[in-house]
């Protein structure tokens, strides 16, 4: 438990930890935006390092952004040696997080819900990040050719084939995650947090039901027929990049976007806890690290207490922040509590 005034650095610590897994971290900032606003230390623009203990083994991991002749690049290290990419770390450590910005997840744009689902998907499918990256690269190159030329059919077909292959992998991984989460949510016994039901909405998400090559041909055919439309609009009108995650409050039969602020947060917490239990199950009891920024905001005392009890029962390492220590009273004697002030941690009790 990290407590302290606003601006003391509590979220910075959680964000640093979140950078030890693939992606941009809990704030969604680009890697360059993490650079220290001040004199650089050699070629290192920023770096995070940690010791991970798992199943009796100890691992030294780290990542950071370094300046080089070809610009800033991300470096990843595992036990003192360079790793190929941050996906290598995802085999050792998984995380799930909630931030205050995510409280509006259900009422803002679909892009935020896709990122939320993709983060959950990465927890169980480490290749999802690579598929997403390659799909976006091919999509950007296709859009550039359609806009500026040359519109070589062979070149475009090759890019569309890549988009079809990686796009279908994205759809399949997301669908598997949604199915597993729905199963985990249906099995939850806690009554303090509402049961959610998740579904995918998008023009490419139905292709998972087709045979492999048939689905690929259908995907590629949709892109080929949409070339003129995409060139005129400047955007790709078919694919998993325009999918949306729909969440419903099961008991109330109500879309999450129509629920109250407190209910929306409770639904998010329910999903994150279901994901943590699912990952713990498939990883032989190794629960993901939970990063919960200002988690008790909008929660009544019953739900606060229930949240703490579920985290303790899960056996997960959880990092929680808050400005009011009294709201974490039920954790007294069961958590390490630190005060954060002027970018320093001071142990208060445990």
C-alpha cells in the first residue's frame, strides 16, 4: 500500500513496474515520453530493473530506452544478457492493472476497450503482441501505397495476405480470452462485485468460425474489394483494428456504459479479478502482479473490504495507491504500508 499526497510519485512507481512487461505500461505513454526531464545518464534515457522470484528460481530482468546512432531503441535484459524483445519477459511475469483513467472505459471510444482487451489477451497469449505489431505495420504500409502509390496489385496483395494472417490470429486470441473470462466470471462466488458478460463486435470477429484457409481468403478478399473505399477515406474499413469490446451487467441485463460510475468500476474490478484467477489457474498457482492505482475511489466500504479479501485469497502480489490511509483499514497488519513523499518511500508498518 502506497499512501501520500497527489503528485508525490505513487503512480510513477506503479508505471515503472508496468514497463517490465510488453507494451507501453499502465499510462499508455510512448517509450520516449518516459524520459527523465533533466540531464541524461550516459546513453540511457530511462531504465527499470527488478529481481523476480518464481518457483524457487531468481531472475534479474530489466528494460529501458537507450540513445543510439539510429535513434532511441528499447533494450531488454534477462540475467545480464540481452533478450530479443520484451515478449521474453512475459514468460516470466504477468501483470494486470487498473487506473483512474480506466473508470471511463465503457463510455469513451472503442480504442480504449480494444487496448484493455489486448492487455488481458497478452497475459495468456504472449504472441498476441507480435501479431498486433505486424498487422499494424502491414496496414500502415498498405494505406501509404493506396494514398501515394504506386498501387501495384502484387505488392498490395502481399500486404493484404499479411494483414489476413495476423488479423485472424488477433481475432482468435481475443475470442479465446473473452471465452475464458466469461467462464471465470460465471464461476466467481463473490457477491460484492457484479458478474459481467463480455462479447466482441466487429466485421472481422466472425471469421474465427470459418476454416483456416477459407477465413484467410475471406479476409484478404474483403481488403482487396475495399481498396478504392479505403483510398478515398484514408482508413482501413475491415479488420480487428475496428472491433469493440461490449460488456454487460449480467444481473441487471444492462450495458456497462449505462451503469452508474460505481457499478462500472465494480465491473472492471470483477473482470480483472477473474483474469487474475484464470492466469493463476493456467500457471499452476502463479497469480499475476496487480497494479491498482487509486483503486478504492468510488467503492463503498463493503466493496473495499471484499476487494482486499479477494486479493488476499488470490495470493497475488498487489500494489495499491491512495491518498487516504484510513480507507485501507481492513489491510492493517496484512500489508506493507509505505508513505510516498518527495519521490521517496518510507515504511510505515506491515
